């Protein structure tokens, strides 16, 4: 994964509650589209009309937010089925950070596995940021300091599990984190072979 230290940029606001993973990316796209091409299909039922023409009012179709790395979302964002492809589609769209009052649990976990930072904020904080970013003004997301700096200068603190924070800062998924302990794992295996040789037959 790419390391996540700071992200600065416009924040697209999609504040409807209960946007599920099927809205983020349709299930049939995951069987036919390569992972690195899913960004084109993110939010397609909201982003395009029946003729696949861009819907002018959709945030990512507006020039100011076309490549926004930050998404301001409504409560229970990413609910529904447990498809990891929903995070792949967001990442393909260029989103590195999602701010919302709450997330679907599996979606929330999948974000960390794919280099996307999900941050839970109070609804009033989301509303404040949406107002200040409505014209394309930039937010700063600072994972090292665990704070968000709003366009008007307000600083909003956020919390991240320390292990997950370190993994994002270092760009490590679960497998890469495990491999960092390779020496200790091999030492334990060698000792266990001596103590319980029948297990290693």
C-alpha cells in the first residue's frame, strides 16, 4: 500500500445516509472489471443517467471535486454486503480518506486493508466541513498528528487504533505486518519443532 501521512485536497460531500456497498460499486462490475479500473464505476447509479451521461449535480462530476481525495459521507456509509471491491472503487476514484458519522463495520475494516483512512466524526463536524468545503476549499488530513484542519483554520482531532495508524503510516497490509515478525515467527517454529515434533510431521 502507499504510505498515508497527510492528504490535502478538496472534499466532495455525499451526505445521504445508508449508502451501501452496492451503490458504491455494483456487484457485476467486480466479476468483469480489473481492480485498477473500478474507479470509473464508483457510484455509477448516482453518477450517470440512463444513457451513461454524467449527472451534473453529482459531486465527483463537478470540476472542483473531479479528483477529490477526501469524501464527506452520511451516517452508516458502506453498509450492506461485505465486498472489498467497494473500497477498491473508491480508491480508483482517487479517494484516500472518508469522513462520516458512522460506517458499516466490514467496510470500515476493509478501508484500512487498502490504504484508505476512514474517520468517524460527529454529524455537526461533518456539516461544518461540508459548508466550508462547498466551493472546493481544501482540507488537510494529518494522520501523524491525528487532526483535520478545516479551510477556516479549525482543527478537529480524531482517533485511530494505534496498530492501524502505524500500518497506514508505513503502508503495510496485514500480510506485510506479519512478515515484519518473520525472525520471531521462525524462532518460535524452531522451538515448537523441538518441543512438539509430532505436530510438524
